[in-house]
C-alpha cells in the first residue's frame, strides 16, 4: 500500500510539474526566478534541487543496500564522504575545462549554486573514493559500485531540473513542438536572435529515468559489477549524442571533451561487461 501511495504521489508531482511549470516555461509564458526568497533568506532553486536529488539517491541506496550485501549503517558512513567528494570532483572537472574564465574570476570557483557541476567529474571522484573505501571492507568495490549505480539515475534525472531553473545545459535552436524558450540573458551571443532551443537537460533526465528502469529490471540477473558497468555504458551512450547538440560543451583541439570521455567510457565499460558477464573460467 505504501509503495502504491508513493508511486501515485510521484505521478501527480510529475504531471503537475509538466502541465503547470514545464509547458508554460517552455512556451515563454512563465519566468522562473532562480532565487527563492523567504523573508530575509534567499535560497537558490539549483541548490534545493541538488539537495533533493542527493536525498533521492540516498533513499534508493538505503532501501536496496541489503540486495548487495551492504548494511544501512555502513552505507550511512560512506554516503556522506561520497556526496562531499562527488560535488568537489564535479566542480574541479568543470573548473579545469573552464580555466580561462575562472583564472579571471577565481572568487566564483566555489559558487556551485550558480551551476557548473560535471557528471563525469563526480563519477570519477566517486569511483576513486569507492575503490579505496572498500579495500578493508567485507564487500567488494564491485558490490558497492553496483548499489551506487542503481541509485544514481533517478537522482541525476531530478538534478537536471536545476539546469532548467538556471536556464543552462540547453541545446541548439529548434522549432520542434517541445522546444524550450530561453531568456535573452542566458543565450550565447551567437544565438541571441533565437528564442527556442533543444531542452537538452530534459533529454538527459529522460535518459536517466530509462536507465533506472533497465537497471532495476536486470538487477539480480547479471554478475557482480555488471550493473554498475551497464550504468556507465548506457549513460555514456546517451550522453554522447546529447552532448552533440549542447552549446556549453568544453572543447580541446576541436573535440567536445565530454563526447570523447563518453566514447571512451562506452568502449571500456562494454569490454568489461563482456569480460565479467560472459567470461568462462579456464581449468
């Protein structure tokens, strides 16, 4: 009964968000202030959404940890450091590839509420931390990796709406029915005369929701470590194509950095999946 109520509430929230926020905002009929003012207190929607996404990921991890042989108490200890280092890693990655800007405005490096967190930076930091964290644990790196991979997609999907509020992470101009209005102040100079753009953040949110259901479907049906690798494979495959239309990509020698990273991750994770899932022991 509780699950049915939770699912029903989730559906109501999603439908309400679509019809009362996304539709009018995409049409340019609703302007969302990125700052929520409560008396003398100013809160950034980006930060609130980020915090909510972290809680969603933690809730999913905590309710599924037993399936991976990990206790809730151990997960609680791990989660704090994972979140902290994940945010730091996401910001460092973003700052490195925007070095020219932050070299001029170093006081903005810590202002994460303005946006500027990279998924791949967070994943890399999380993987490194998880590797060292599990060295003296009763469970393996791959067990914990699988659990976190299951917990990430829905959290990422929700977190992408922080990009929506900040009017960032959108794609090239378009006239498709689901086009998104972007205010003049948020448009790149070369596209200042265009009103509507691809909602790239929404594409990635849909991608992540899809990945969650795929991972949940194959949970318990694949070998240890494959679930996490499937997350990397599916996410990077989708990100490769979404990145191609984004206007805020990092470039090195004419290549989009995140596309190159996504391509490499697809190759590596695909090879490891084949090795783990289909390799047979040799006597």
